[in-house]
């Protein structure tokens, strides 16, 4: 079905005018709509027609007031009548004669112009249709009467010229805004440069509305401020306004000596300027020089600007000005008690005086992990150019990554550790010198930690043997409580209190006994003080006891014609106290020369025969047995070579003197005697060695200086059995040269020699020949390396 022309017309009106035609059923219920109008202007009362069928049309529009049965206005749109358009309108209220008109156009509405306050009422528009039922629009007309212009009064007098003041800075202000008329009563608001100061009215009536602005203390920012009273009771007309500008008398805001001199020279004239700002009216500026008890006024020249005054004084420096204060004083005559001064101390320089103190709220006893702040207070003239910080006389540098922050005269330590405790000082420097502050000692409390070397120890013990494990910690405060935990791969439990004891120095001792192999494991020592519990326990590993390890890194560190010095590093002691044994054997004969026992593996083997090769055996021993021996090869210097070196040294030192010839003769004679004696001794020793070897072949046994070496092989002994001192050193003679298996020699200072003859000569004659050749060979050839 195509739409009728009437339907198309309504759709066109809805699209062009933005009017929504509500179904008639919605208007039968009656919905009241508020309409506001300003007195003297036009009031528009809309009448909603709504949606109608295309075949229907509006017949009559009737307007009612305050529920009266008789309409105050009618509009007749019925067809078939031949009235003119103006005759269709009928005004039945004499109050609206000449001021009312209904316009049935795109937006049907009743227009009242000019509207009066007596027109305020409830209105109803009824629309009758040819087919549809009647529809009603309920309206409430409110006529607004704008208020009169505000009247401002301050101190009982009306402010009519728009200026208030001048007012004194620091005094109070009370200004009243009175607004007459207005329906409804207006809202009266005080504003300062657009900002609301007071929106509460103290008095409100149909005839008068009053808002009183009270400012307890006028500050200088009120100078030239614009105070506005705004009265409004509607959103149609512009609010009524009245404004005043505040003028004030102001104290001087700033008095400053510009660029005061750092030093003065006697006899020279200098000029100093003093700037005064913020005073209204202009201030009086005066100058004085001297001390508190004796001030001398000075003549100055002052220039005044808009908001600033500049005063200049000229003074010829003299000795009496040294240490005196030059002062500039400004005062507003209206504020005689508000004086501002600035001064400078003339020609006084001295080294800094520094004192150190902790930051606010920080005590000299802190906990580890807290932040600590130091301030270095310095009194100096001229000012310091450098401030340094020290701890235990060590300089502290700026290192943010480590939590050390230096800024100005402050030192900040972030997350302090116990290692940062101690005395702190600061030093300040200027052109006159340096100064250190008295020390301030910082105490850092921290949770217990294991003492140095007190953790990770390995304790060896046998089954059923008691071992006393001592735990020592470092803590502040030192009062700590201990607890012990045993742990291994099978069990973990806390040790009972009857096994734990406290030492006199504040440590803790536990008596531990391993009764089965499952009792070996790790003991954890835990400690706690008022700061907290230690984060990592002290660990003690209890293992079964055993033989010690052989010494490590053994070297012959020194040798003379009759002594050898050997140094080693101790190996693991097997869990028991160990001692070290060094035995010296002649390399050719195997006869023992020395046997030394010591608590550390450092030996000086003395009383040896010069010019012989030796084998040195170093072993470690505890209650459970001995370690494998470490074998070293070394030799002693020959006596003749030492004498020759002495003679050469004598020639170098005294050959050029007057008695040089006699000294050479004497040395040559002594050397000859020594060579003869050494040759005789070596020959006797070789004969003695041959006789001793025959005794060994025939099964004889003879003591040699009380020491002898154990055999290289155990010869049927038990593995844990120790060799006796009566055993001699026996070597298995290899079938190849020993030189092929030796490492390259590292001591280039010693001459190299051939291998000992006894390695390849099995017969006694060959051994004697080797001994004789050794007696004449040059020293060296053995560098003390381990040959085991």
C-alpha cells in the first residue's frame, strides 16, 4: 500500500524539523514539561501533534490554563469552513489579548510575547483529530525575573569607582554584594579573576540577596586582583556583575646586595649595589658598616623604578674595615616594623671547620642492609671547593653500583654491610687550606656469619671416637644462640642440647661421636641474634679418619756445601694431627745422612758432606700410618769451589790495594791446603764405602751416623708397616739409562753432569770409580726435582 499525501507530509516534517511524533496513546497519559521564559521576552509553549494516519488530520487545537474547563485559546482547522486564516484563532482570555499567538507550522506552539510574571501557570494543549482520539500536552510555564545589578560595599561605604584601597598588606577585608529583586531569588557568587571565592549567600529574600566576602589576611598576591560579584537566576540572560580592583600597600619583598666583593684591597675604592624589590610605595634604603656595637652610616645614592629600587654606596677600604659587616636595610614608611636587611662580611677568609653528623633519624648503631646518611657541616670563608669522605683514613669514592653516593656535602650508603662499620671523617678544602672533621664511629649490627676459616672444615674420626667440633661466628651484637643440625644422604635431625656447649669466647662446641658408618655426614651450625638468623650455616664435614696424603710441591730451595733446604705444601692430614719426616741418603752408597721430624714440611738438612749427590725422602705421618714418600734429588757444593769463589771475590775487591799481592799468596796457600785435605777425605771415604759394601754382601749390618733409608720396595712387609731407621736404601738398577726418563732440567744456572755411575756399573770397582769421578766433578747437575 503506497503512503497517502498526508503521510508523506508528516514524514517530510519529521525529517526536516527533527520532530518526533509520538503515538496518541502516549499523550493520553499526560506528561508535564517545564518551560522557562524571561519576563519581557517571548515564551514558547510547544504542542506535540504526534503520528497520525495518512487519512486523518488535525481538526481543533485547544489551550487550557491551570486545569480550567474553558479554553483560553482555540485554533479551528476543520475543513469546509470559509474563514480567513486569522479567523481560525480565538483568544478567550483577556489577560493574553494582544500577546498570544498559536503557530501551527512545523513546530506547533503557543507564543506569548512579551511574557509577564502573571503568565506563570500550568498549560494544557489538546489536539482533536478527524479520526484519531484527542491528544494532550501538559506544560508548566515558569517566568524568570532577572535580578538588579549588584551593589558593592566595603567598610560601610559603596565602591563606585571600581577601585578598592589602597589596603595594607596583612590586614583583613570584608566586602558585601547586595542584589535586589529576581524571581526566583538569584545565586550570588564572589569570583577572583574567574576563580570562585565564595558561593554562599548570608541572606536571601524575594526582595534582597546578600553575599559577604571575608578575607582574614590580605597577601601581596591580592594587589591588582579583580574581585567580581556575579548574580544569576537563569540560563537565558547574562548574569549581573559588579567588579572592583584591589590596590595594596606592600612591604619590601627582597633586599639583596648584588655581587658582594670576596676580598678588598686597602686604599682602593669599591662600589656595592643593593636591590630592593616588592615595596609599594617606594622604600627608604640605608647603609651601615661596622659591628653590632658600633655602626657607622654611609651616604648612598638611590634610584626608584616601577617595582624595584637600587641603592649604591662607595667606600674606600681601610684596615679598620677588616672583619666588619656591610649592611643594606630597606623599610616601607607604612610598615616601620617590617625591615629587610642584607649584609656581607668584608675580607674575612679562614680555613674550613668541618663536623660530621648522621642524617635525621639515623643513629650511630644501624642494622646491616639499612641506608645510612652522613652530613658534613662546614664553616668556611671563602666556600669550600671540595668535600672528601674517609673511612679508616681510606678515601671513599662515588660508586652508585656499590651503593656509595656522594652529593654535595652528603654521603649516602645504601644497603650498608658490616664491612662498612668504623670511624668516618669528612674533609673540606678551600683556597685557605684543608680541615678534617672529628671521627664519627658507625656501628653496624648484623646477623651472625661464619668466622673466617670457620666453615667447610673436614674432620676425620674413627668409629666410637669423640670429635669436638667448634663453631665460631661473627655477629653484632655478639650475644647469639646456637643450634646444630646433622645431615647426610640418609637422615637429617637436630642435635640434642646435651651435646652442645658454649665456649668462654662465645662460640659453640658439639661433642660428636660416629658409632656407625651411617653417622658420617655434615654438621650444620646455625646462629641467631637480635638482628636475625644467619642465612648460610657453618658446615663441618665429618669423614672417616685415614692416612695423610703425601706433601705437595716439594722443592730444594737452597743448598750450600754442607746443607740443603727443602720446602713443601702439606696435603690432607687424614683427619688427624700429622707430622713430617725428611730423610737424606747418599745417592751412590744409599747410606743415611740425616733424619729430621717437624710439624711443618719445611726442613733445613745440615751436617752433610760437601760435593755429594743425595736422595731426599719427605713423608707425612699420623696415628694411622704414613703417606707415600716424595723423593728429591740434590747435591751439596764442593768446598774447594767455595774457596775459589772467595779468592776470586778477594781479587775483585782488594787486588788493586797495596797489600793485594800478599793477600793472593795467602789465599793460594789456604786453597792448596784445603784441596789436599778434601782429596784425602774423599779417598778415605771411598775406601770406607767399599768396605761397607763388602759387609752388605756378607750380610753384615753396621750403623751409619744413626740414620738409614727404607728399601724402595716393601720386601714382604704389610702395606701399613713403616720402615725402620736401620734399613738402608736399595735401588733397582734399570737396564736403560735414567737420563732418558728425566724431565728437562729447569735450573740453567747449575752445570749439567752425567748420570751417577752406579746406575750402569754393578761391580764394586765401577762404584769406586764413580765415587772418585764425583769427587772431582763440578757442582750442580741435580736441581731438586721429584724423582719418585
